[in-house]
């Protein structure tokens, strides 16, 4: 039989560990880039974009769509890496058990 008090304690412990992990994720960074590095987007582990770098050669006034595509591609790559970083960290805490609502 399960002890409800024990389950609540385990749940509180898990939430504390997840909260700590989210704080740590604010200090871990990943990058996405496109166009051979002319556009770079930096995200923290919480999928918050923290920096966008665009080199001068990416600026073509006759083709703004190219720059838009490069920024979009670099952003998606950075966010995918951040999601993977976050997923790996949660997996360490939960022992590999997938918890709905954490990604």
C-alpha cells in the first residue's frame, strides 16, 4: 500500500529539483547558426533567446527575405538544442521517466 504522505514528500522533492534545474538552465547556453555562421542565435536552457548576432555580409537590402530565413533557421536550431538540453536535464532528475508538461 502507498503512503500518501510519502508520495507528497516525493512530489515536493521532485518539484524542488525541477525548480533548481530551471534556475540552472538559465545559465546554460546553446547556439544555432545559419548561412555558414553569418547569423547566430543564442538561447539559454529555458528556451529564452538571449542574443542574436548578424554579420554584415548577411545584410542585403535587395533580399531581406534571405536574412529573415537565416534568422528563422538559426532560431529554430537554437531552440531545438535548448529543448534537448532541458529534456536531458529532466531525464537525469526523473531517472528517464517522461513527465508530461515539462517540455
